[in-house]
């Protein structure tokens, strides 16, 4: 508990999530890994036991068949009466059946050779007096194989019990070769009197080929004869597991096909009785593969446990990102709000509906409301103050300008030039309207008068190229409107439509009507129009709200649109429609109210 407290208390949320996930998954993973190791090991042992049992039975059957062929080929001598007579009575040079005996011997030798796949290299036929009656060799080099006391079991191999054989191997000093010897005594099957003996010689390497044909290293095969002597083994690595014995296990004689496996020194030892050769077959299966598989299983279990813990740790790290990262972002955003940045917002997908996402949405809603309040209360005042500051920077001294214009106009009257005094009057009225420092709100009539002064001056420049039509009902002249709404729009029309290469006559129509408790002012010209890309950009620019107070820039369409929305709300503002070579129509929408009424 103290360790857990030290690990989790006074730690970050990220550390707590990761460690708690690892600790809660560690114990189950260890238990599961142990169960996996135990079940896999036991299953592997059972599988190995079954496969070993099957292999041992197969090898035993295969070798039993080999010795059955060898034994049956020896017993085929019962079918050759001349050979049987030769063994029992011998032969003489005057025997009228001499040639028949020769032919029978030849056939018998051929039968033995074919039945044993030409592995038998020498056959000796002894009579019942243990004297050599006849022999056959595959080649002349094997004629010199001796039969004396240098051969094991020389004294008793020709007097074996009924239906028993003797197998052994020895090294021949004359030929310097290892031989496998198979001896069997032939009896009369009825009287069980001895007739003679047969001895087969096979090269030991040929026997090894037969035995090892179905054996795989490091398995060891051990063969013992009826005397309990080991006459063949693959190697001597496990010689202590198969000690020599004076006789065969009687249980194995009763159940020649039974194979018993015992666990000894991490080895599987199978022993079976080969009845056709009076032999005992022992197969030692090394458990190195089981040990190796156990180690591999242990490594897999430990590796899987470590891999699972790493995956859980990584997934916990990824999962905590969805918890701690939004909290950190939220804390960082709150810090920015505390420093005065109320425009900060946090991105949050709409699909998320957890607690942190709800906090993020509430934070965004709070900052949006704060920004709206700031805009509604202060943004309009800031923009109007900025416009007034710009105008003050330009005015230098309004009274000096008025007096100067009056002086210029009076001088022009003395010279009988009546256009200059009108221009000076119009310009003075424009200055007086622009430099007015009182209420920022005006009327439609005053705006039109200001526009009229501007157009009067422009007509002296463009003469007949500029025409103006006003269609505004008298009842709407006193409708309140913020200052400097009409003049920037008409100025844009004059600047972009006149003075071009086509030298067209520009007609500007200003109309007004009431629609759904709103006054709609329309400023339409017959100029060249606005290209489609430029028109799309202008419309898009009107929809993007600018949070910066303009400074040092002209009061354009975007500024007029934003000032109207700040003053009256989002339903009001500008709308632009234009077609190439047909002109441009700009609609101004403001609330319809009487002078002195407040705009709600």
C-alpha cells in the first residue's frame, strides 16, 4: 500500500492513468501467462508422448517385419527336400540326386537373396552333427570368413532351442569388417528332432541402413538378442539405460506388441519384443526437444506478458491523451482569457459527448458570448472614434478651410464666375458634414445631401459622363441612418466605372422603399460590372467578420457593412449583385424607425 501511495499520490493525471492501468493488468497477465505455460507444456508432453508411442510402434513393426523376412527365408528350407536331406544325411559323390541337390541349393540361395533384398552375403548349411554341409557366398572374397572360436557363440549357435534364433554382430579379423550373424536350428516339426542349422551373414552397415531408415537423431535404437546381449546400438550415449540381462523380460514375451514408456532422466524409453527374431528393441527418445519447447513456451509466455503490458501502457498513454491533453488545452486557453484574449476558441468535434468535451463546448460558448458583448458595447464606439480621428487628422483647421472657401467663392463672383462659388459651397458642406463631432447618426435626407454635394463636384470633372437619379419618398427622408454609408458606395461606382477606355456615360440611380419593417436603399449603376471571381471574393469578404479596428485605411464597402451590423444587428448590412456589362446593384438594408427611436 505504501508503494501504491508513493506511486499514485501527488502525481499527474497522466501518470496515475498509466500506472493504474499497468498495475491492474499485471496480476491477471501473470496468472494467464502461468496458466498458458502449464497448459502448453502439458499439451506438448502429451503430444510428444503420443507421437513417440506411434513412432516406436512403427519402428518396432518395421524391424519385426525385417527379421520376419530373414527368419521366414531361413524356414523356407522346409520346402526343399533335397536340402533337408543334405542337412540330415549328408551327401556322397555317388549320390544319384547330386545334380538335384545342386539345383535345389541354387534355388534356395536365390530365394533367400531376393527375399532379403540382396543383403545376405553368405549362407552356411550345417548338418545335425554340426558339420558344414554346404555354403554360398555372394563373392569369392567372403569365402574366407572363418567359423571357429573367433566368432562369438561358436560353441552353441548351432544347437539352439526349437523355434529360436540367435542374432549377434562381431568384427572379422581376417576381412576387417563388421558382420551381423543370424543363426537358426532346423528341427523336424513333428518329432522335433534336430535336422541341421543355418547361418546367415550380413554386413553390419547394411543392417544399420535398415535400422536407421526410420530413426531420427538424437533418438537411440538398441537391439538385444535372446541372451540379453546388446549387439546393435546407434550410439552409447544412453548405455546405462539399457543394461545387459541374461534373459528377456517375460512380460514382453507375453505381449510382444506392448510398448511401455517411462520418464527417466528426462528421457522417454520404449521397449518392445520382436518375436520373429527373439530380439528386444529399445528406443531412447531424448527429451531435448521437449526441454527446448518448454523454454520456447516460457519465452513466449513471458514475451507475451511483456508485450501485453507494453501494449496496455501504450494504449493507456494514448487514452490519457484524450483526457489530459484537452484539460491542458483548456487550462492554456483559460490562461489566455485571463491575460485579456477573449477571442480564443478550442476545436472540438461534434461527435464527442464526454465530460471534457462538454467543458470545452461551455468554454467556447463563454468566450463567444464575451466577444459578442464586447462587440456590442465597444466595437461600434471604437470604429466611430477611429473614423473621427482620421477626419481630425485631415481637417487641420475646419474654420480656416471654411473661411478660405468663402474667400475663393467671393473672389470668383467678382470675376463673374458662378461655377466656382457653387463648388466651394458644396465642398464646404461636405467638410462640415464630415467634421461634425456630435451624434454619429444622421438621416437619409442628410446622407443624400452629402452625396449630392459629392456628385456636384464630380460633374465638373466628368461633365455629361455622370448622371444621377434619386427616387426616395419624402416620408423616408427623416429615417435615421449612421453617417458615411452612401458616399463610399457611390464613390466606388464613380472610381471604377468612369475614366475607362470605353468612355461610357455613367448613370447612378438611388432608390428607397420599405420592406418588412426595414428600409432598403438601392444604389444601381450601368457600369461595366464586377467579374465573377472578384464578386465572389467581395461577397465572401462581407461574411468574414473583422475583429480589428481599422486604422489608416479608406472606409470601403466592408467597413460600411460591418458598421451597419454593429449598429443594427446581423439581419442588416450590404448585399452586392453585379453582371458583366450590365452594371452593379448594391442594396443597403437598415431598420425602419422614426427619428429619436432607439434601435432594439
